[in-house]
């Protein structure tokens, strides 16, 4: 059998599962590498790459037996998941899916560019050789070319930008608002850049490592504050907008830790935007008086508005 026919892709994304399901199967970079080694040592794959972002977790692997390989990969990443939440492709279909992902056609936000960096990092953390290394490199090259040669890359959106648009509809004027961004990674920086561009009155960047938040704040320039997470609850409650985009299995902000009385007496609700998977803000926070909580699934209506207007750009790619 040809090597391409032995390629198996098994995944879960925003197209097939809500965030409450996706967060159960998110994989950190370290866990992805360890799992790939385990699967390789067990003879279940020759090469493999796991891509895990806020909107998808999927594995592309070269297996000795396509049918058995698909079952093994499904069990390794999506044990006990409802079958309707998981998709599977083999051979050329798996390659086509990879190229659609790289081109931004399968993203929550059509044409977003962050996926290219995520693909590159997943490749570096994967177990790859003569088959997957050139395949991923070609997919990344095609993704860049698609954005360069078609209109899908013009004015491209991101999850961060759509999130800020959703928040703006709830808050109104940013020039009168104070915001905190928790997490100084790629998404956190994009959120902060969008907020500063939108004219936010006051911005504080928070991170587990204070040095990282200080470095990120310096890159943003202006009067952006920075600090660690030791005053998270205090800063959270005093903000008009709190955007949380961190990695971690446990909620960073829990309803029980917030001052319910203070929140209920606010003149304007605290708008919370949780862009993390797994979610970093306890969903029960949404039940508190004086709080409006949005997670990634809450972005879908705005995403669909933009998707309809960009349908012609997608046609150029396909």
C-alpha cells in the first residue's frame, strides 16, 4: 500500500463540538510529544503530529494499518467522546484537510493567520520524517501563498479581533473603559494590540510570570500596566473588560472567589471574554449579577456575519 494511503487524520473542532466538549480533549505541547512517543513505541504509528489550538485538536499520523490506526488514534485522543464530535480522514482526504486548515478555510475565523504559526510549532513538537515533514512544510507554504495571492488574506480577522468586536457591542465606548488581559502569549498580545488600536482608556497586562507581562507591555508601548497574577481577583473586579487567554486545566477565575455584592452594585456590568481552551473562567461566573461572560462559542454569531461577507474570498481558494 502506498504511504499516502496509510495517512490517518482524526480530530475535533469548532465545526463538530462545542467548547464544553473541546476543552476535555485539548492537549498541551508537552503532552502531545509524550503521547506521540507512546503511540510510536506501541507500534501504532510511524510518524505523527498533534495540532491542538483553542478551536481544534487533531492528529495526523502515518500508520501501518489504516483501519486499525484510525481506531487507535481515536482511542488515544478522544476516548469516550461522542462519535458525532469526531471526524476522521484517510489518505488524500487527510492531506486535503491539512491544506484547508493551513489555508484558513477550516478556521473559526475564515482566513485567520495564527494557524500557520500553530502548524509550525506542532511540526517541531511532532515525530516526523520523510513523509510528514515535507507535507507539513508544503501545507504551510501553500497557506502563505493563499493569503498572498487571494483576497482571503485582505483585512483578515482573528479570534482576538472578533472577541474584541463582541466585547465592544456590550461595553460601548472603549475610550471610557479599563481592561485587563490575562495571558501574554500570542492571543493575549493580539487582544492587547486590538484594544490599544480601539483606543482603550486603560490596559493592564497580567501573566503568571511577571517578567513576561512586563516584556509584553513594553512591546505594546504607551502606558500599559503589567503585573503577575497575585492581584488577579482585585484587578478582575475593578475592570470594565477582562479578557482571559491562558493555558491550563483548572479554571483561573472561579465564581466563589469573586465579590458578589460588589459586582451586583456596579453601574456597568463587567464584561468577561474567555478565549481559553480549556476554559479559564468558571462557567458559573455567568450566573453572577453584574457580569456578562462570553466564551469562544459566543463568538459564532459574529463570525458567521463575517463569513457570509467573505464567501467570495473562500471561493477563490477552493
